[in-house]
C-alpha cells in the first residue's frame, strides 16, 4: 500500500499494549477502539487487528494488490478512483486502485481496516504505534508521503461482505458527554472541584494529541498540590495541574504523573476521547462506579449482537 | 506494631492503593502479581494502582478481592537485592548542566562525578517513558531545581538530577531535568524477555567512565 497523501497524523494502530505499564510502557493503540472494531469487522478481522488511523485531514492511498477494506469514522467521503463509495460497508479493491479519504468535519479519527495484513513492528505482544518512543507500527512513526507499507497476502481474512447496522453506526459529533467517577485526589482539597468540572462544558484546546488534551473552560481552584508523590494514571484520567486548567489523558498517556487525579472517564465512554478534536465541547457528568459498570456491560451487550465477543479499552 | 492500613480509592476499572510506607511498594507489587484480576499493576512512589476489566469483575468485587489480599500477611519489607551498576560518562557535551549543578552543590565540576558515584540510589519507580527510571539518593542533597525552560531534546541515557532524585532518560525526548552525564546502556529493549533494565526497588551504583569507554560501550550496545 503506497501513501500518496499521509495527512496530518496517520499511524498504524490496533489493540493497546497491556500488562507493561509498570515498566513505563503506555497503552497506545487505536484512540477510538469502537470505530476500529467496527472497521475490522467489515473485513473479517479481529477487533484489535492493526489498521490505519487517520487524524482530521484527508489522506490518499494506492493499492498494489487486490483486497477489501472497511472505513469507519467521521471522514466526509471515501472515493475509489474518484467515485464516491459508502462508509460502513465492505468495499473491494483491484490492484492499482486509488483510495481518497475525506477530512473529518466533526469528530477526529477515521479507521481504515484491510483484509490483507499490514506489516507492522511487533513488540510486547502488540503492533500499535507508540510515537513518543518511536516503537511499533511503521518504524515507530507517523506515515509520510511516499511510504510503502507491505501487505501480506498469505493471511487474507475470510471473504466477507458486511454493512454495519444503522443503529450501531456511531454518530460523530463535536459535542460530547463524558461520564466520570471521582479520582483518588478528588475530595482531598475541595468538594467543589467535581461539581465545578461538571457545571459547564469544556472545550478541547489546541494542545490536543494522543497523549492528552488541555481542557479550556472554568479554571478549577483548590485541588492543586505541588508535592503529590507521582502515582499511576490511565487513559481517561483527568489531572489538575497548578494552573487550574484540567488535562484529560489519552491513549498514549504516560503511566505515572504528579498532578492530582481529580476524575476518571468511565471505560464505556473512553473510546469517545479518540474523537475529540480541537474545538470540540465536552460536558462531564458524574456517575458512580456501580452505574459505570452497568453502562459498560449494557454497551458490550448491544455491540456483541453484531461484533460478537468484544471489549473496549 | 500498628502500621496504618493502606487506603483505597475505587474508580470504574482501576483501584488506587495508598501505602503508609513507600518501602512497602515492591512487596505489595509482588503480592498482587499473583492475583488473577489485574491487567495492570502500576507502582507509584508511595502507592500502587491495579486495573481490571469491569466486564469480568465489578469494582466492588475487585476491591473486596484486593482487601483480602492486603489483609493477609502484611507484605514484609523485603528489600530488593538487585544491584545494577550503571556506567556514566560525566564529560563535556554529555553533561550540559554540570556547571549549574556544581554551583548548586558548591563544589567544583570536576568533583561532581565522585560525589555522584559515592551515593547509593534506589529505583523508586519507572514512568514517563518506557524504562525511564526515577532514582532516590541515600543522601540529603542541596536544592537543585528543574531547568527554567525544558530542553526540546534530551538524549537517551542522559542522567538528570533534581534535589535528591536522579533519573535516567530511556529514549530521546523533551525534558526539564539538569543533565550531568550519560550512560551508554539501553534502558528499554522490547526484544528482551525483561525489556526494562531497572525495576522498582533495585539499587543503582553509578560508575564514572571515560568518553572513550562510553563510545566503545555504545557501539557494543548497537551491535
């Protein structure tokens, strides 16, 4: 597969790395694991198979071998040799065909899954790209114009032709509701912190990456502590640095941090973090851990009717 | 002897365990490794967090299981006996902040290597990047602060120092620690069965090497 236009940030991403956070190895993996799973299912692949994650802008690819693809995400259009084709459906490709993927008008990341296997660097039981350390994926980096990713033809996925049921097609929006539970340091300094976090929507600032997102809105006062001993953080943890501007961690978040962890986005909602783009708005809503578990299990039950056994991360 | 109990805080798929004594961290980490539910066990400086899959176990049941495990025999403070010797070149452009650190310490730059190698360091935890180690010195140390503006690029292997903490950068990355030397050793190698050179609890001894030895060792690492 040849990259004609790599766009802003296009990386190979699949399942996250697990079980290595004590070594400082973050999760990485698809920022929106639900869209990845839906795309992989269109080509008969397991939910965590490595696919192409495209961020915000348009991207163009050329295929040297026939294969089928599935595209899921906020991309405005998908064109094969200039002709519009549908998202959320298995599409087939002939050798030499050109694939244009449009920019995302709302939302942030689009996933291109292929029936052929993308050749990616394997480490620690995974193949996703971890950009900060230059590990995994395609030479540990984002794709550039002119890159050629070898496709393996030996392990073609089963031939399928699928179309995602309309009720399971994600609605890509710039307005998000993310449910949270209190973090370990939420109550330490001020009871008001979470109330204020959930009072009015926050906007995603320009400082947004796979590592984390600076949230613009009301500054939160009273929770700061300059001498908190570093402790574990996870994707979806909301930290409160001394500036009072909350910071939401993403899939590439480092494994430990020294800022108070005031809240945690629940696992059921965490895939939405991958669709937050600069300018998106987030309304945080507090819930309980019991309720969060019910929401997560209900979501899995709904998805498993189509995707089979699945988990989100 | 009544040790205060660990405190726990439950999120929907992870639990924070605050420990009364930071020396307990490695022992508790070992005790938890035997459990079935944890997909991650992450030490902090005076805490540990465990992550679980809430489709398989509810947060309350996970916390229950955790309490059982911690209520058993209190993990003995068994210090790790692992001693790792880290060769460091303290010279020239590998030590861009040597002058700053020496001034803070009130000793000439040439004395900093012997001062640094004389201390025992304990690996407090790994974090920031894969294999990046936070070390604590056995000595109380003068107030060496963070750089006013962080560097865009700190080379892998660089040794940083802030107060009584030292650190070793595992990958090229931005960073704000004053740098006093560099090791040719690779801190993280995903191809190895134990990818990280250091583990929490290890004792580290720094050993001063020449630039020539540094270059030779670095070449050896790359082969």
